[in-house]
């Protein structure tokens, strides 16, 4: 092929023009950069978009962090009653 033919998009390609296919060639790179989970059907109905799932999980993280975070002390001692 000539250089100017390579730069053009052809209307049709033959399988031989594409080279040998390699199954799983990019699998490791894909897994390293992606975290996919399969939602159960009932969960998917409640959270139909990626954004909805992420918002819900961020809210859950925030609640969980507040519930386990040590309580701030005011510096005052609790009042005790004297007899």
C-alpha cells in the first residue's frame, strides 16, 4: 500500500487487513484500571445509573465515618451532684 492509501478510511475492510486477533490481549491492563461490580437486579432498579450508585455509596461512607469517628471532647468535665 502507498502512504496516501494508509491514511484514508476505506468503506470496507477484509479480515486479513486487520491482522491476527489475540484473545485477552488487554485484559490485565483493563482489570488494573477498572473496578466493575455486578449489581443484583433489585439493587439495579433502585440505582439505575452509575451516578446514583456512587452518590449512595458516598453517603454511606460519610455516615459510617461519622458513626465510628471519636467524639470530640468539649474540654469541660461533666457536672456531678454533691450530697
